[in-house]
C-alpha cells in the first residue's frame, strides 16, 4: 500500500493545521470499480497529498467495511466463511489501491477487536442517555432458508410510482436512490432461493433520531456553512431532516458486532450504525492515542469523502450517533460528495459486474498516472459524468501528451543537448530575468494561477485545481513558442538562458502542483530534473513557496545538472481503443464466459488439427507430440502451493549448505524436503515454522536424499539475505495457497521440460508491504496473505 512514509503515528500538533481525512469504507464483498475509486479513495487521496504539500499535519484513514448481509451472502455464493471472504477481498482491495498510488496513513478493516470495543462503548452511552428504544418490527422471513432475511437478501419491485425498478434491494433502490424497508417492496423474493418470503414479527433496538433532531439541526446549520458543504449534500440532508424517523440499529445476523444487551444477545449491529464507527476504530488500530484525533474538535478538522448514496449516513446517522453519546467528538466539518460515474452507455455496477474494475486497470497497460488524470478530470462533482474509451484517448493524447508532456520534454531535451546546440544538461545562469518582459508577464500569470489553484484545492474543488495546473502547462507552451528559444540560442544567448532557466522552473512548479493528482508523474519529472523529491516537493506558506511561483527563474539553481530527459506519455492509438472497448463490453461474467468460450474453441481447433495428423497406427512418439500440442497454458493455478509446518529440521549429513526438513503438508505422512538455507537461517529458527511449500515439483535427489517438495523463500536483490515466506499462523496446514482471480486445478507433477515453475517464478516477489505476490496478486490463505518478515521488493524462489 502506498502509505505515507513515517516512523511513528502522527498526532495533532498544537498551533498547526491538523486535518483528518476519511473516505467511505469500500464494501469488502467485491472488487472496486472506477466509479467507487473516483467517488471515494482517489478524491480523498488528492486532498491528503495536497495537505502534505502545503505542510499541514494530516492523516488519511480508510479500510474495508466487512460486516453485514452482503458479506454473508457472498460467503454463501462462494461456499466459504464470511471471514474467508473478507480476507480474500481485503487483499484484492489493498492491491488495487496500492496500484492506484493511494497514500493512506492507515488502510484497515472493520472486523477487529477495536471495532467491537468502540462500537459497543458508543452503544452503551446511547443506552445510558436514553436515546434508544425497543420495538417490534415486521421483517421478511424465508421459510426455505429458515431465517429472517436482512435487507440486502431481499429483492423486488420499487414501490415508487415513477420508478418501479424490478431489482430494487430491501434497503435502497439503486435506480431512484430512495431508502426502503424490505416490506415496502412489491413482489419481494429471497435473493438466495427466489422464494416469496413471509412477514413475521421480530424485536429490535432503534435510535430515536426525532428526539435528537434539535441538536442535529444545530450542528448541520452551523457546519454546512463553515465547511462549505456541496449543494447535493445540503439538499439530500434537508430531505431527510424533514421526515426524520427512528432507525433500527440491530439485525438478525451472525456476522457483525454483537449487541451487548441481555435481551438482544443473538443480534448484531446494523451495518449503517457500525460502519461509520469504522473510521474511529481504524484510527485506533493506527495509534492507541486515537482520541487525540477523534475527541479533539477544537484542534482537528474532519473531511469526509463519499458517493452521493452515502450522504445521509454521514450527515444524519453518524452525527446523531456521536451527538447522542454526549461526548466531545470531532465532528465532520467538510463533506465532499460525488455523483455517479457512468460507463459508456450505462451505470457502473459491482453487483452486475458492469464497467472497468480496479483489477482490470493494470491489465490495460495504460500507466497509472493516465488513469488518475482521466478519472480526476472526469470527477462527477456536480452531476453524473461518463467514462468512455474515446474520451480517455482524447484526454491522454491531447492534454497529457500534446500539452504537458510536450512542454516538459521540449524544455529538458533542449537543455540536455550538447554545448553548441543546447546547454550540455547544465542549467544556465539568467541575470536580468526579472526585467525580461515576456518572462515577467509569464511569472505574473503563473503566480495568479497558483493562487487560484490553492483557493480551489482549499475548497476541495479538485477538478478545478487540476484544470488550473494544466492551464499553467499551456502557458508554458505559449511562452516557448512566443520566445522562439531555438532562434534566441543562435541570436541572443542571454535571453535564451533566461527563457530556459524560467521554463525549467515552470517544470518544477508543475511537478509540485500535479503531485496530488499524478504522483508517479512527479517522481519521474524530479528524476529527469535530477532533484531529490523529498526536499523539493513543497508548497508551504511558511517557506514562501507560493510567492516563488512569481520568480520562476530562481527555482532551479544555475550550474545544476539535470538527468536524462525521456517522453513522459505515449500516444493511445485508435485500434488499441477499439480493442479495449470490445474487451470490457458487457459484464465481468459475460467477459469471463467469452474468454472461456474462446479457450474452448482454441482447444477444439487444436484437437481437430491433431486429428488430421493422426494415423490409425500412431506411434507413442507421435501420440506424445499430439498431446503436447494441447498443453495447457502456463498459469499460476498449475502450481500446488500449500501451507506446511516444519516438524523437524536438521543439517544434511553430506552437505554443509543444506537442511533436511520433515514437513506436514496435510497428507498421511510428512514430506522430506532438502533446502539450501543453512547460511541464511539458523537451525533453531527452522523448527516448528509455518511455511509455503511447492508440492508438485518432480522429486529430486540432493546429495543422496530425495527432496519431495520445495520451501518458498524470499531473497533481496543481491541474494545476501534470504527469509522464509510465511502463511498466517492461524492458516490450516495442508490448505492450498490461492491467488484471488485465478481458478484451476494444479498439475499432479510439473513437467520439468515445460519449464512451468521457471516461467512463473520470475513473477513471484514480495511487495513494498512484505506481502508475497504473483505479479500483483497476493498469495492468499483462509487466514490472510503470506508475507516475508523484512525483505520487501524481493524475489521468491
């Protein structure tokens, strides 16, 4: 995960601007799509990066929302436990956000002891302060499944006359956005078995929102003005306040935070009550001093990001919960809401698999800075916006490549030219720049742009901030054209030096302003400038860096040697756009079916082709040749990697560098494994270790002892340090290590001639967070992901 580098958790600092940023916790039962990413985590990341750029003391908190019906439903679909579902999809979410360069200070999860403790403490305060009531409610009961159906396990027709959407869920219609009760639905049906459920009575606890209305309205009236709430947030909240009703906070489920009340001990908290408390509990996982952030309204500003369907939970429900405790909570100051990002002709939908999903993005080979830029220029701030492949192509080719990339490359390439044609990569001195008319005009214009950029970003107008930064790049291109620097170099060297030194200062400013939006772009620009990003990346008032934009020629010192200029962006060709549009048409399920059909057709053709070559008296050699033609593709699923436990390890009697281990891999007898780990891991540390074991390599005799498997280990770049890849301690010995998104049975024994292991091994590595991965997919067990203890970005073999 692209966590912001730090040695210890940050705490509020008196006298500094302390900002706490959250983005709506993504639900853990599926892969996030681009609409989720721009609506929450990416937008919040831009503000967090901007705040760091400005020198504010900021933390960015997020994590997966793991309790509730949707998780139980997904677990039923995938025939596993809710915890296994959460572990699987938490790892996928983490990988997606890491690839998107999201700089969380903490990306946690809600299924933690901290969540239970804080959630139950808040509940007890509400109970003590008499804001809760008991009531009997009617709930749908499925006689076939023999249980009460949670809201999201019911589907039916929306009762709203102007809607009548036939797949409305029991808690909300995603077509019209209206909040519902399951009993409101016309022709309701159980989502699991499609049976029509019965209405039965069940007792629950309710939060008395009408009794809290006066305190809530006082908070909303004050904060919506001070925090500059968007119009959609204000109007949605007003609609809710007019028709404020008590809301049920408990559910008849097993997977959730248990209700600490004798009469309701068989129930859990409803996800709307429990999930926002996740912001607090994830902060508690980040620092034990979490109350310094969450019970410090005088010194901390809380900014919350979400899609429009989440507004009432953050402006009505969560504030009411906190107000009801009577404690001094840090309440939300600014809410940043997005409308929907639609896909080509329709809506992105996780449940239907429509659109481009986080795990699809990497496979397109379009760089992450392009994806971030496109989503942020298309951020649906005031109305729904549309993702189209042709628009992505236009934004990349016309804005990033022709405007921004062209400006930076022209400047740095000219400076890098050898003396006589350029400056030999050395920044020239530029005396008299402040009186050079064209340069002075540019500097004034850029100074205004930077002030407007800061103003927009402070108001969380992210799209406007990005547009202003790109406007500066356009000014830079116009400046180069008007100066005709290529002529000046031959006719007026002093003026040419002023233009180039100013232009390289402008490159530096652009790298700073665009870092919140495209951090990987900024890394590359500073590399080409040959400047240390940590020292240079700042836009602080205290250091006078805003004013510096009006003295561009002073930013990069004369005599500094730049690095090697390279093009920053590549053109996206029309034929590639057509390929991508076709590839991501329909739903994920339909795409998977099409891919399976394609593979089946290829296999069929192979068989037909083989058949034509067959003769009645086919020799064994020909048969093997025919079989080889249908050799399955080399996929990670062909490896049989299992969780193992070393029962005993000892030195090899005939080889000083080898250990001989007896490893339990879930079979009747342990396997004997020979490993070359003596010089890296002491013998005592090899005993009773949980390990990842590749079980389907062809057995090999090593110095007289047959090795029946291989233990996976991570090594650093020069192979001076080696560590075991370890599954979680609670993983089941013998279970298969999986790769989310890849399905298939392993080979019985890998054919050494086909080099299956050797081909796949090059993509096995540990990432920056020590997680063992195949490409960007974590090695996953039922108890979580496999890791190394200290080697990051190492190879696994």
